[in-house]
C-alpha cells in the first residue's frame, strides 16, 4: 500500500464510527481520530460531510469519504488480506447481513428512545426476532463465519456493545435462548480492535 495519511472524523458513541475504527485496527492502518460534537456541528464539519454524519474519512487531507460501509470496504481493499470472503456468493451474504446489522442499529435507537415500557418491550421483541434470524445463520464458532474475523464482525461488535450497556441498567436477557449469538457476542467483546473502537469511559 502506498503511504497515505488517514484522519477519521468521529463521535465517541457512534456505532458506524466504531466499525470503521475496527477495520483500521484490524488492517493495521495508522490513523488519527478527530472527535466532534454532533450537537454543535461546525462549518468545517458541514463542509467535509455531505450527509452531515460521521464517520468521514479524510485521505491525504484532500479526499473525503463518507458512509461507513464504503469506508470499511475501501480500507479493506487497499491493504493485504481481505476481510471479505473470496467466494462471491459468500461475500454477498456477508454484505446482506451487514445491511441487516444496520437495521438492528435503527431498532436499537428506537429502543433507547422509547418513552413507555410497553413500547420498549415491543421493540425489544423485534430486536430479539432479528437475532433469531441471525442465530440460524451462525455455525457456533467465535465469529460470523468461523474462527476468522471478517468485516461483518466489525459491524456486529458495536451492536453487541449496546447490550453490555443495557445489561448494566436492566435484565433484558436478549440472547438467553440464542447460544450462537451469545458465543459470537463474547468473542467480539474480547477482540482488541473492538475494545479499541471506543474510549475507556464509553
Ligand atoms: N449510514 C451512515 C450512518 C451514520 C450515522 O447515522 N451517523 C450518526 C451518528 S451514529 C450521525 O452522524 N448523525 C448525525 C446526524 O444525523 O445529524 C453510515 O453508515 O456511515
């Protein structure tokens, strides 16, 4: 890889940021990180981020890449040892379930914004149903497809992290009847790149 300079514009809590950081870490790419306050977007940020969202990857201070899925795939492609499967159908599967992961993130946002217990319960059931689908896909190994870490694992690490936080407040038992999801969750929690994606006081 030709030496490039990467700065990633981030927010400390954002799960889409985390998947980009995990990819940078997994691919041993040097980077700097600029945390911003999304409640006080500056003109500099508005100019850099066409969608007004993080993450944004600045490449050599002149190229601006946005959308976490695109950022992760770009970082993966410019470095040796792809984090995607070689087989096209398998790769398509990974991409499809990555998209599914983003749909879980939307539900999680609804969950923590729920104003009533009944609404919270209903959304939690929807989330559990989504994980039931995933349970059927998993083989019961550490990661999504075996013992090797892939881009899809970078996406689900931040998703499972939410449940670590929820579990400190209330007993949700989201994965109680989903042993393969639980195994995956625990393996991701131990992964260094996943741990490094958030500050210590996350
Ligand atoms: N599809 C985007 C989603 C990114 C996203 O939603 N980022 C949130 C923070 S987690 C954001 O920047 N929100 C600010 C806003 O919408 O104004 C991606 O994958 O990068």
